[in-house]
């Protein structure tokens, strides 16, 4: 699933392309994608609105519209957002089309139909509330972000704030970092990477952390997210952005590197399943304190062991290549691969027309 850096990259690509554009129509080919308002009310809710700004909250794209409305898009696991001329080829995985007055279209493509879209009104306190068509009874589904934690790269998210939130929680570090109520936007990839950078085991409990551990984890979270944004995110599986793929996947230290040498100590990296997620770490650099070892023995025994570093390298390379082939077979041609003349990605108003 695209995480904070990937969604931030999409937002930064989209902003110069669609800010100031007026929406003239919308059609949703998969009504269940629309979470608010009712799917048949969605086109009218945004028709005629001007896109005033494009931002992000957690793993959601947040598009500010004229008249105090907000369009939110959660790309989830396989959603892809792009902007093309209205005549550009489409395929059966494009489930939402938003037509712009200048002849372009904002399209949401999602092979597995996990993406979600909603329209809300901006409240005076900055939160979001329900929207209803004129003359209809107003519904109040609530702010979709009301339970999200702070943004980890926000300047207000200081070490002190992090410490207070951390010390108020219990449990193991990896599940905590994935909890969007704790901190917004972190997912499986960057939780593993931040813990490796901080030299903290993913199964370590919060109560065993010293102040120095808290400081290292805080810095590691912010550093890895900032680096991933700079590198346009990690293009693993189906993620890509309007202006193309990211390169952070080439710089990951532990994620999807099972049995390969740790970049610090050279020992083989390990992988366990934790909460249904693959969790990658170095058992030498990220040691568990004695207090946590008894409670984690069963989890660590269930690890799928690799016969060795070299075999692990071959297995990992083979697995990645197979995953890439499967993704390409599923998705068909990407808009970034369209032949010249059939449609150009990311055209600004007046360009190439």
C-alpha cells in the first residue's frame, strides 16, 4: 500500500497539473468506490467546482474545491491517479473519471478496486463534515481523519510530542508504528526501515525504550520519510505517480531483502510474519532486550528460514522479478508507456494541444 512518501509524491505531481482547473463532469464506474455522499450524488457535488489546492493527510490525497468542499482520494493498495487529455486511451481498470474544463481528465485507475473517494465540506475549525445535495437532508458521516495521529514531518511533531505519545502506549514497536492513530502515514515499508535505522527490534516493547532509543526512533522516522519523498517513493508492486515511478526501492536497507547481508554488519537479514505483514530486520543490529525475549520466542520460531545468504539473494531476486511480471500482466499498458500521439501524461493547460 502506498505510504506517506508515495502519496506525497502523487500530490506534488498533481498540484501543478490541476490547481485552478474547473470540473465539468464526473463519472464513477464502480459506485462502491464512493464512500460519501451517495454515488449518484457525487458527480453533482463536484461539478462546476474549481480546484483550489491539492494536499495530503496521512495516506489520502486532499483536493480543496471552491465553495468549501473537499474531495479526498485514498489510493489504497493499487490505486493510480493521473491526468491525460480526454481522448487518451483508457482500460477496464479506470473506475473514476473527472473531466476538466480545459479538455483533460483526472483518472483514478485501480485494478483491485480498493481505492475510496469522498466529498466533504470544510468546517470552520478546519475539520471535515458531511455534505448533502441542495434540498436534501444533511448527513454527518464525520471527519474521515478525526482518529488519525499527527503528521510525522510536521514541524509541530517534535521529539517531545513523540515521547509523550510513545510513553502513553503499550505493546510492540512495529504494530505501534503501523497504527494510524499513533502517527499518520507510516506503513510496512518505512516502519521496517525506521526501526533498522534506529537499531530497534520490531518486536521490542515500548516500555523497554530508554530516552536515547526514543530519540533515535524519532529521528529515523523523519529521516527515512524525508528521503523517500526526495526519491519519489518506493515503486514496488503497482505504485507509480503521475510523473513516473520512484527510486526509493533501490535504497531500502531491509524491506524485501530477506537473507541478504545487512548493510551495517553483513549478517543475513530475517523476515517474520507479524500481524499478517512481512517484517524485515537484522537480529544482530536490532537486538531484543532480555525482558522481551521470552514473549517473542514463538513468533521468531515461525520464521521461514532461508538456507543461506547466497540462496536468499537468488530467491529474493527471483521473487521480485516474478512479482514485476505478474504486475505487468495484470495492469496492461501504463499511461506512462502510451505511445507518443495517443496521449501525453501530465499536460498542463495549453501544452501539446
